[in-house]
C-alpha cells in the first residue's frame, strides 16, 4: 500500500468519523448539526478515496452514510429554525 493522495483523503475521512463518534460519546448534549456535518464530510472524503481505490461494499456503505447524514443535517437545521 502506498500513501498516495487518495489514501490520505480516505484517512482524513476516517478521522472525521472517529471524531464524530467520540464527540457523540463525550458531550452531555450533542450538536446534531456538527455531528452530521462531520459524518457527511467524512463520507464524502471516503467516497473520493474509493473512486481511486474502489471497493463496492465500502462505496455502498459510504453512500448510505452520506445520505443518512444529509437527512440528519436537514432535521437538525429545521429544529434550529423552530
């Protein structure tokens, strides 16, 4: 394995997922906009990485993750406006 740009981008996406997961387990009251934004950006970065080093199972997971994060962002944004 080489540490090319695609792998660096994928690692950054993974780091964002880990950060979001840690955040959700540490804070007493979660900011759902931040949580879902971290997950969405992480998924996008991993999708970018997977376009170079393709893996179907991982791509399906990341696309689903991004869609769920988008729904979460919309819900959190609407809740803030209410």
